[in-house]
């Protein structure tokens, strides 16, 4: 790049924008006294190839520093040095020795010499800092691709980790593509066969992998340093623009397969930690703007449990969050977002909970985001729990109550059937007051945070010693049951029981009203050896072991058939757009125990049954769930108005494969009006109004 004279530039848009034979750079910093724009030829260069000192009398408009540099092209590496008061008492932490990322940078290059500790201590970081990348989003050929806008009632979510999905040698992906966006593309046929309709990717914004205990790495990615740049390490290419192109290739390929892309986004904190953390970006630009501070101004408020909390309702941060979401939808074509610890976004700069948080209403009401899936993890690490009360008209919620009550029921915890029954019909106890559709509830039993489904039925307690924190990290509230043996077992009876419990949980998740979500590998009983907080385990603990496809083929088959029927069931429901309460009224549901119309809601109850007539499908269902340690004989209602039609058995998790679940048209007819449900089992019966011909 020639050192041609620079021009004044414009304060809008923020970030680096290619135009007119060069690039415009714009940066917000209210309290800075001087700003230097630095260009680098390589990510690990100790000195910039060019530095531009921005004259505040010329290159500053209000609180925005800007300059136009001719000759800049896509792929150029750059960063900033920002001068200003180093006065921690009032909350200002400027450090011109630190090379800073552009908050609006569309790409990030991480040098091999990157050093998180260097950014936390005095000294120059030019050689060890991450660098931003000038990008041209318009240069990519999307080939008429667009977000899919699949109705929520037809959505089945698969939460997954980009790297972990194909990093294991057994994945069959070539070494250079294992653990990358390109590697995931190769496995799309597997996702199609399973039947899922949306992948929810653990964080793919550029994060700091060194934000972890000594000797470990941040594997999950909940340590963002940029809200616009795809994570570089998930790209098989090494050039600066590779991550943008390869991520877009992934989105386009998933859309062609009919699969939506939901991003797990972290707008509640960054990787800069607390007062003694590294200066990578936001801290060195305007600390008191980007972060909530305690009253002493020396410390960051910590509602995230990670050292800081983003000041999401400050106008500058609100704009950045909204601009990020608009970018990922408009330029990167993603279909939705799951907001990590979303309740932090409901707090004002002092940490008080706002009844109508501006940033959340900005997101909900933005016209570009209309139709985008918005999913809230409606709690934070400081005790704020908003499941059932999160603001807005279109937000979906991770239903943590579904997880807890379903786990309680199948481990036969006292008093759980009544709560579990409410979860199965869309949690009207939580959501009925809003007159919303049941898909407001995202139903899950496991997620990345906690036990895998295999470990939920194999461990009574967490085993997190490998994380280096003396087993103190991770939740102690697991509501798990090890089926009699802690950890792996060679006892065939224990293994059969665990397999049955896994299928019980999958059945409850897929048959419940709401949006079902399953976790990568649960369909083949992936284990983390009892680790319920594997955030720093970038190894076989956190990876998908593809040899499990053979070992647990029956579980994968079971889930595949469940999903296939689920997707057929919900097509008509979405067309009619019924509210949760209307669905319950129209379903003609009836709760039962072992005797008809006599459900046992007591503290010592162990089982549940219910029958429902789905008018739009002309079908009657009868579901039996026995969490007791002994078999129980359940009375069955007449299968049809005249009692002539027989019940057909679709599912019985106590039976061996392939009888545990059968294709819809192959369901055997049952004689009589009783059914013996084995211990710890789920049974699903149906009676069609006419012979089925849909193949499921």
C-alpha cells in the first residue's frame, strides 16, 4: 500500500469501509486525547508498516475519530493505539502501549505469538496482539441465498460446537479440515439424515482461546473479543479473508440442505476480564462506556461470573449490539440468535433491572431482524431468573424449568409429575398469561453447559478435576441418576436401564409442546466422563466421537424416527397459529394415572398418563410414563368414539430395538384396554381415524 496522503474521512459508518479506491476508518472514543491508526503486513509484525496519527482538529467529529486512507484493499491488517487518561479511580484505563482491535472489525487475525498475559501487563503488544482485517462483505457471491424463515413450530434445534463436531479423527474429515467450517460442511448429510432443521452453533464470534486456566484453552468460546468477526481458528484457510468466506460457505451449504443457522451470541461480557485483565479492545477505547462499573469505579460489575458485564443499555453499546445483529443477518445470512445470559441485557448501567430494557426492545422491533429467531437464556450469574417473564412479544426462551422438572420426573423425585405434566403441554404455568404460542418455550434436557445425556444417566455427581479447579467449577444441581453405578459399567442390566432412560428423555423432549433442542452427540450417547463444565476441554472429552454411531445406532435410529414424526405433526399446527391455551382447550386432553381420569399428583407419585385427540390430524394419542422402579399396569381409554379401533403401539422404550420405536405404518395393534409399562419406561400409543399412508 502506497503512503498516499490521507483525507478527513467520515464518522459514519463505524469500522473500516471500502469505497472510492481506499477505506474509511471510524472509531468511537469519547475521552481519548490521541488516536493512531496502524497498518501491519503480517499478524505477528513487531512494528507497523505504516502509522497514521489522527489530528483531533481534523479527524474528529463529536466522539468519533475518522480518516480515509487511499489504496487500502480487502485483507489489510490494522489496529489502533489510543491515548488518554490512565486513571482507574474514575474508570478510565487508556494504555497507548496496547494495540487494540476495532470493535467493528469484520475480520481478526491472531498471530502465532498472541499473548493474553502481555496485554494484561505493562509493555508494547504490537507483536503479540490480534489484528483487525479490512473486509468487503459485498464481494461474496451468495447465489440467491437468504435466511430460511422456517416456522418455529417446524423447528428442531441441534446445539453443536463447530470444532468439536469434526475434530475427532473418527470423523472421516481430512486433517486440514477437521474442526473447521469446511469440515462441518462435509457432515451436513448426517444432519439431514437425523432430521434436525436448525443448528445452534456455540460462539463463532472471534474469542480469546487463552481465557482459561493455565495449561488449558477456552474451548466453548464464551470469551468474545469481537462481535463482527468469525473465529479465525475455525477456518481451514490461513489468509485474512478466509474465515469470512468459509463461514459464508457453511451458511449457504446449510441453507441448501434446508437447515437454519442460529448463533449463540455473547453480548453480556468480553474476554477482557476484570480490573486486572488484558487490554484487547473495549477497555482501551472507553472503559466506562463499554462496561458496567461498581460504585467505586475501580472494578467491573460481574453479573456474568466472568469478571465483567457489558454495559448493554448504554447508547453506544446498544448501537454496537444492534449493528452486529443486523450485520450477521443482512451480510452473513444467519437465521437467528441464542443470547447467552440474556437477562444481563435487562440491567441498566448501575445493574438495576429495567422493566422495558431499551436494547431488548431495539432488537425485537428492528425491521431487518423481523422474522429472525430470537432465543433468550433468561437468567444471569447474579441470581436474576426471568424464565416465563422475559420481555417482548417475539422472544423465545430456553426453558430451564423444563430441563429441571423432566430430570426430576425420570429420576423419580417426589412431587414431580404435576410439574412435569405442565412442561409437556408447553408450560402454561409459565407462559399461559401471555397468550403466546407454545413455541415460546425452547425445551431441552441437556445443553453444552452440564452433563451430556449419557452422563445424566451415568453419574450422580460432577467429575471436573480435569479442568484444574479442584472440582469446584460447574453446577452441583444436576438432578441426575446414575442407574446404580457411578460412571461406566459392564453390567448389562445397568446398560439397558441407561439406554432406556436416554430414550425416555428424548421422547419427552420431542413429544412436548414447544421447540425441541438436543445436543451434539446425545443421539449416540456421547460422554464427557462426568465433566459437567467442559469449557476448557479441547480434546476427546469435548469432541464428537464418530465411532459411537456404530455402538449406539439404536439410539440414533430412535431419535431419527421421533424427529420425522415430529416434523409431520407440526406442519398443520403452524398453519393454524393456535395459542398455547387454545391448543390445550382443543386437544381434549385428559390426565390419568394407572386408572383412567385419576392422576396422582401427590408427593409420592411415580407415573403419569394422558390422552389427547389432535383434531387437525384426526388422531388420538395415549402416552404412558412410568418413572417407578417396578412395572405398572395402566388402564387405557377406548381408542375411538365407538371403541372399535385398536390402539397401536408406536413407542415402548423398554423394548429392544427395533421394537422400541417403529415406523408409523408398522405400529402393531394392541388387544384389550390395559397396558403393562415396564419400570422406567415411556409408551406412546395412537389410534388413527383412517389407515396411515405417510410412511412414518
